[in-house]
C-alpha cells in the first residue's frame, strides 16, 4: 500500500475543518486512547471516561497547540493528556475503594483500585512501552480489518511475525517460495510503520 499524506487532522481542525474533521479525528484516535487506558488497568467504564475526558481536553486546547510534525509533538501531547486522565481515573477508583471498603465484594474480578496501586517509578517507565504497543495493535487491526488486505497474506504475516513460525515452514505450508513469504511480511510491516507514523503525527493518508 502506497501512503501519501494529503493533510493532517490537526491542521484541518485548527483551520476550521468542522464536524467532519473532528469525526475523523475521533474515529482515528478513540480506539487508541481506550486501548491505552485498558493497558493501564482501566476497566471498560473507566476507559470510556478516559476517552471522553481526553477528547474534551483536546477540543478545548487544540487552538493553542503548536503543531510540529518533525519533533513528534502531537504524539507526546496526546499521550500526556491520556496519561493524565488515566491517573485521574486511578485517583477516583481509590476514593471509591475507600468509601466502599466495608461493602461486600461481588464477583471474582479485581476492582480498578485493586489493579492500580499507587503510582510507582516502574509504572511510569511502562507508559512509553504501553503507548507504543497500543499504536502497534491499532495499526495491525486497521490492516487486518481492511477488506483490501489479502486473507492469505494476513495468515502468512500472523504465522511469521506473530507466531514466530520459521519462514521456510510457512512457505512449505502455503506452497510458495520462501522469498515470497519474506516479501509479504515486509510489505505488511511497511504498512504498519506507515500507519503508526500517521497516528503519531495526526496525519491522514489517502489509503488508510
């Protein structure tokens, strides 16, 4: 897939792109923010709260945001906002936990307060890793859900890149040359990198 950036969502929104630009922004980043919140331990309800609060902050502060794609400031800005909202969700969960400390516990799943203890240095260190993993998951999902992606190519990519099956064995399973397996893997990896780059810069491409 050849990716040609036409404009950025940030620029479109700052230039009065209106409801259509905002809808595109929301559709592009809502799954990213929710997945990131879940990785940080939020349950479904808390993750949705994080998403809504993150989007409200972005909408309010966007006019003052200084866009700089080369320095990746959009990615850092979005991650910072989402991280702050996750921390607020943690604090709310702790308050709820204290209030209901004597209440009987239902079910076997730990609460958000139980999952998210006081912030530690290691938790802070994990933010970057979780954010990167979230972007990778989002990009992979976009490719796998794209009807233009050949189903056989998806299977081959899963086997080589995700299941760590030797390329020679994958080639044998599909009755093709090993070089073709590498080509398929590299082609999808290129698409993944392009989508991740767009997610980090707020760009919109004509193919994604």
